[in-house]
C-alpha cells in the first residue's frame, strides 16, 4: 500500500470526467507527449503536491451527498494515474469502503503489472482516451507506441471492467473518416465499451505550453467544427456503439 502520491490539483465538483458530479484528482506525471495536451504542466513526475490518502478522503467525503444524488463519484485523471497505481489503489479502496464510485481517466499507455491490476480491482469505470487506432498516427500524436494501449484495452475487456472511450477530434489529425471507422470497428471487438465520447479539439491549454517554453505545433489548427463532431459520432453509432 502506498498512502502518498504526487498530485497536480483537485476539482471538487467536476461534471465532464465520468457520470454525475465528481471529485477529480489530477495526478502528476505522464509518459506521453500528446500534441494537443491541455495539461502539459502535469507531465513531470515526482513534483507537485505530495498528497496523503487520508487527507484527500477527508476532503472527498464532504461531497458525498452531491455524488449520491447525481450518480457521481471520484475520478483520478492526469497526467497519468497508472504511473502511481498503488497510491490510486489505496485511495479507491477507501472510496469503496465509503460507497463512492471510482473512475480513472487514462491513456492506457502502460505495462501491465500486479500494481496496476490491483488498482483496476478497485476501479468501477475506466475513461480510456484512445488517441488513434492507427499505429503511425498514434506515434505522431503521442511520440509512443500504440501496442501497450491495445493490450490494456484487451485486459479491461477480458475482465469486463466498464469503459467509456474518449476520442479527441483534432481537424486534420484525428478526424479522418477511414481512421474513425477503423477505430469504431476495433471498439466493437471489445465486450465492455459502454459509451464513446467524441471530444472537440480546443486550444485552452496553449498558453501553458508557452509558459513552459514548449513548442505548440497546433497553433494554426481551428477548433473542431460541430458538423465534424456529429459526423464522427454517427460513425460510432453506425457501428452499434453508444455515444
Ligand atoms: S496522455 Fe493526457 S496528460 Fe498525457 S500528454 Fe496525452 S493528453 Fe496530456
């Protein structure tokens, strides 16, 4: 058991990271470098606030009634929650004891370990951000290999852990119709996908890249148009998936 972990920040009443009203914990550290990341300030590991499970739980239980009436819970996001699996597992174990629903928001980029398996045993829902189903495209977006994500998705499917897939729609990068159809077809091979969320690209995190002295290469890319979002959603619906 690991009772402390490095967090970036918390949000007490989040409404976009899973069902209902959620207490969201943003972890510090991420192995990927997505071109459209809006939280590059979470990338560096072992910095930020060293949070204790006990202190976090004292804060979380204050919002239990909001979570109950809205069907919400706790979401651990990032950064990448799978980088600190024992801390998140310890937090979720306490959530379970308190009847609080648990979710992680992850890229799924990891090597399966007993620690991650332990974390997943306390996880009610995985928000899985699949950046692309095409290996070359995934590499272009993240700087990493796609294969570990597919292995992670398979593991979740084998264990029937509910998954909401999230796909950020970036004009000219992740909105290609053929690639979206490939993604939709792949998702139908999994047994546990409850929902697909198409998230329109925005540039709200661009200023953070500049503050960190990083080169933001998507500065000229427009936000995703609502028509493209609808088109993408229809591709998933046509494959029999829920959006
Ligand atoms: S996985 Fe998430 S936090 Fe990590 S670089 Fe990509 S978008 Fe940013």
